[in-house]
């Protein structure tokens, strides 16, 4: 967010051009300068020359042209070619307007955690050729995670309002009593990429989109709260803020800036963190599965077969907790066990299945050695290629509550209630991933934060809640878990759902769910005679409801593969 500061005093800073080089002794840390630009044809060359003229070697530039309609693209391309800057500058031109904050979010997430990010607007300039040296000097101190500083206005040279955050604010984290981070953390803004990555995507968005203005307010507020005493004020003039540009948000969108800033300030402050947050290793992006089944060996077989076919990575242990009503169903489950030998099966008591359901469930959840969990019921199937590790990576990138594989932007019907449902505003996170915020106004399938229908959760959060609930079956588990939910931030889904429920029948008597009323005995007879569900017609089907009442076909198998 840019501020037009009233003139206060003039400061001579020519001495900054003659700083003694020895002040910058130490390792050259890697710096990434992120330049966000829109219709800056008049300023782009000055902007780039102020960066490429730096007396510093270990840096890269990520320049994002947000679909400019003037000559910005042509001038930037020409300038980079003239100055042989391909090795230094990565140039991205968006095919459509995306906005500063979403561009910044994508840019930082492309950087390694140890990169120092320097934020530079496309119409502004570095104040001199040793700006990056000065930044590097501050980051020689391992206690520094973020810096903010001083600027002058262009073209007048008037000095801005920069000042250090008072220590009492840092100690108390009570910003509302003293002011807010964006009142202090003015240009030049720099920070480690890993710190930015700790911001929840819900705190950068509203109404299904990233904040359209007040970009720096959104991310600097949250990072400064987290950094606490690790934030450093640089009094030197390092930045020239261009108030001449008529497209400046302050000149064109002041009221919208104030509105967005107020929303940002109304959010709960982050707690300070005491150490660097390390990224999740690829080997940790694995989810254990717990599947519930009752008198449905045919459907369970299809579910396990679909997982085997479509889930490429990220599946840990698979445990099945099942019950049967007679010996014939047990024989059916034995066929499933023979086919899927790697799956762990837990059978419930035939006389009092409710008595051991919670014990077996929590035992299965804890027995898996990975940090993520998803539950499934036996009438589900995976219908398209999906990567659990990718979903987990997105959970960590956005800090969302769960990844909902049964939802997508086409799920606008609720089968269980037999009615239409509105798809909530979806934030486009990139790479076919969407996010939405759980709110009282969100309805039906989109307002089920806790579900046993193939949603990936952080296991420690699940265990903490389920340990306290007296559930006795899958339906009571889900209903009690749902009842315990608060507003839990945001959920994630792919644009196209990856799993589907086929409600062939209802085998439980706790809840009168809708179903197609196919007799379980009929399905068991088919199964025992060598027939299996033909899943091919369901591949990548675009279902409008998470539960799809579709007529299935069956195929005869000769031998188990």
C-alpha cells in the first residue's frame, strides 16, 4: 500500500553514495528482487536500471508484468535484450490481470526459503547503487528476519514518515493499542521467503479473491507480528517512491485501500514465533488412510482398486475397520483381504460393534506413522489421477484446514438433501487448486469442515478432537465431529473433484440417508461369483453432486490379479 506523506523536513542523503565498502563485509546472501508492474511504460526502464546497476552480485530479479495495456511489455523486453539481462532477470507476462497480492504470493512461493525477498513496485526505484549491499549488511545478523526502512518521494525528494516500531509494541504484540505494522513498516520492505510462507492464505483474501489493493498491508502486518523482535528498521534512504504516477493506488483507489486495510486490521493478530519454520520434506508429505466398511465387500474392493490405480504418491498405511452381519459377508471380505494383502484389516465385534468402534478407529489412526490422515467410507471411489503429496504440499503452502478431494467447482447439487447448493467464492491458488472460507453463509457440502469422505487433515489436529468424542460408528463420528467444529479457516479442493460417492444402498440404521436401495445381498452374490464393479465409465466423470446415483455395470474376472 502506498502512502502520500505530507512534507515534514528535507534530509540530505548524498553521503549514502559514498559509503565505505568495508561496512558490507560478510557473505553475500542470495536476494530476489520481486518487481510487480502494470502500465509502467514511462518508468520501467528507470526502475530496471536502478536494480541492474546495483554493486552486488548474488541476486536475481523476478519481473511480473500484470497484463499491461500500454508499452510496458515491449519496453521491458527491449531493455532486457539491450542489457543482456537474461541471466539476471526472469520476466513473466500475465495473460490476464491478477492483481499485486496474488502475483506477489505466487512469486515468493517460487523462491527457496532462504531467499531474501526485496519488494519493488514497477514504477518506483532504488535510491542508489548500494541498496542491496545495505540489505545484505543487515541480514548478516541471524536475528534479522525482516527489514523495513526509509524512502523519499519522487520526483520531489521529500522524506517519508519512516520510523522504528516502538519496543512496547513488540513486547506486547498489542498493535491495536499503538497503531498497526503498516504505519511503521514502510519502503524498502525485505524479508526471508520462509517468513512470508507462514501467512495463511485466508488472511490474504476476501470474498473469494486476494485483496485487490493494500497488498503490502496484508503481508507486512502478518509478518511483522510473527517476526516481533526479529524485525529491523533501516534509517537509510533506500527507496524512491513515485507519487508522480497517476495510476498510483493512492491517487485512484484510496477509499478501497482504506476499506481493505480495515478488514486486514480486524483479523486476529499472529503470535510471535521464536525460530525459523522449516519446510516439510517430501518424504513427510504422506497421508495414512482409515476406511470404514459394513457388509460391502463389493464396494470396498472397488475403492481399494481405485486407490491403487489413481493415487500416484503420498499414500501411507491403509487400515480398514469393518463389520459383517453374517458369515457370508465375512467370506466376501476374505476375498478383499486376499487381493489387497498390504491393507491392515480390523474386524469389529459381531455382538456389540459399537463397543469397540472408537477404540479400533483411534488405534488405526495412531498406528500410521505419518502426519496426515484421511478417512473414507466404502461406497466411495477415486475417479481420476490424484497425488496426495501434492495436496499435502498445498495444505502447508496455504495453511488451510483440510484438502477436500470430493469437492470441485462443479459441485452445485447436494444429493443428501436433494437440493441445489451454491458454490462459494473460490480463491484461485494456482495449479488447479482452489480455496474457500468456512462461514455461516456457506451451505451443505461446502460447509462440512469435518467429514469421513476423503479429506486430508493434519493428524495431530484430528486426534486432539476425536479423543474427546464418544462416537460409536462412522455416522456418529462424523456428526459429532461436525458439531464440534468452529469456523476453521479455509478448505482446499481441486477445480475438478477426484473422488465420488456411489450411494447404492444404506446399510446402517442410525441416519436415514438417501440411497438407490440396491440390496446388499444382491451385490454380495455378484461379488462371490467373480463380478466386480466396472469403474471405467466413471473415469474423470464431471458429477454435479459429491454423491452420484449412477447405474453401475459389472464385469466378470477370471482370477484375482
